[in-house]
C-alpha cells in the first residue's frame, strides 16, 4: 500500500502548477483568442530566436510491468521527436543536446554544479530531491506536451537562464499551436465571456487553495478534490485558448503562466460548465498535458450539441463492481451500467483516486464511451488505477441538447 507521503507526492505532481488569473497581461507566448474569431497566433519567445542552450537528458529510463513486480524494462527515450519539432520552430537557435547513459547521469550532474548545463530532465526523485534541497534548480511546473518520464529543471547557475525559461514554455506548448475549428458553436458571445471568466476564477481559487471561493462557482454535482498546500506561484497570465458549447453546456481550454520560488512554467486546464437557473457553474475542472486535454475536448466537440427543447435524462444505474468492491488492478475488470432506453449523445466515465483513511480525492480523469449497445448493459474495461488505494468512479449521460445526468459515486478498493 502506498504511504501517505507517497500519496501526496503523487497528488501534488498530478495537480502541480496551479496558478491564478489576477493579472490580465499577455503571456510569454502571447494571448490566443477564442475559436470563434480568428486566433492571434502566439509568436515564439525572443529568447529562442537566437542564442544557445545546453540541455542534458538521460538516454533511457527503467519501468516496471503491471502484474509482475520483479520485472524491469529499459526504455530508450525517442528524443528525435522533440529535437525535430524544436528545429522546426526555431531553426536558427543553437540547442546543444547531450544524451547521457544512466550510469553516468547522476554523477555528471553533481560533479557539474559549479558549471552546470542550462536545462536537464531528471527522471528520478532520488536525483531531483538533492538538487531541490540544495536550491540548485528551478523545476518546470505544469506538464510537458512530450510524453517523457521526469521533471525538467533549469539550473540557477545556468549561463542562459532566460532561454531556459523560454524552453520550459515551449515544452508546454509550441508557439505555432492554434485551436481547431470547432463543430459545436451554438454558444453566444455573452455566454462565452461568462464561462471564460468563471473558468479563470476557478484557476485562481485552485492556485490560492481557496475552497470556499471555489465552492461558490462549482456545480452542486461537481467532483471535489484536494486543493494542495497553498499558493506555489505568482501568476503572470491566464489565457482562454478555446471555448465552445451551447446554451446549457460549455467547454473551455485555458493556459496559465506563473512562477514561484522553486517553480516556473505553463499549465493547461479544461473546464466543463453547466448552466442552471440562468447561472453558469463549473461541473468539471481538469489539469493536464495539452495534447490530452485537446483529445478530451475534441471528443466533446464531436457531439455537436445543439440548442432546443431540453430532453429528460434519467439517473444512470451502476451495476458493477459493487460499491467498495475489493478487486485487483491487473488484469483489469469491467465497469457495467444499465443502458438508457433513449440513447444519450455520450456516456462519460469520471474517476479519482484517494487515500485509505481520509476523504480527500485527486483531480478527475475522464473517458467518453459510445452510447451504442446491443443489450440491457453497457460494459467497458477499467482504465484507471494509481496504486493500492481507493478509487471512485461515476457516470455521466449527456443529451444532444446539453442536458447532463450523473450517477452516484462508487468506490473500488484495489488489492494490488
């Protein structure tokens, strides 16, 4: 079973870099506009137009195999993906890339603290911890869009510190990024402004750990999760990148740039808002990597929600596993629920992980499931599981006019 310290380390890393929206200044990558007008594509930071940056990375990382606690597999990082994209964005910049074998990686760092590289990827907390304890590095907050396992850091003694900061922002989002042309555009400008303002306020409250303020803008049926140990960064900007939906259900993609004593970076968020009694409230609030948030939001956009007479969506009845079922994580079991007689536009599975002896939950993960079925039950494999600790899940049904029905929560106590 994970210790409480391990739980909070996991939870903090899952939701780190949560920054507020108080100032309205443009971010380091410029402010991208809502998808309805043509976005003002963000220009690359000047620090990466010319100059040099020395970056050290490990050649590979070691991972275990689910179901076999003794197995270890050595994975070689596909660094060419990152390098090719960087060269495409900044062809005239001198990126000095040094790949180190695992055996020399740690020793090279600690023998070079007086003359360190500018930036490095550290993929083991036993290596990152001493560097942070010595106040030798500034860690990237938020999540890189490249799926590499570890923490990016800028060395405080770096010769090219500002270029290192710009590199951190580039890891989160390319300056060439633009939002897609949305299909669900039945939301008016007044509602767009309202949901963007509320979403930015949610980021602010999360950053400040202000549970009371956040609760005022959350939907009564919204998930609840732990807000962390207090502010970690001073905000510089929060930008809504994309907004779509209809008059009942809205979706917002945001980015936020901020820095703290030991962190700097760009975070991305997705918010789902529901309108009830003429007021918008936050139904779901997700931090994550930009590509993952885009995939989730594209799935919602493909529903092509329309305005019209709201349909009635009955409460979904969950079938299995039963509440507080004790089951193994591997091989994954099934989630089952009773199919609705009138098919919704989509089902959404929402899940969180928690701590054994406390009612504190992580931010949610979600997955959309096709409403098509050939019998009285709908079934899908369990896709979540972050350790030997409780998880909980529930189901949404979304109608074609944006009406949402949610089931009760059920808890699973994984046994391995």
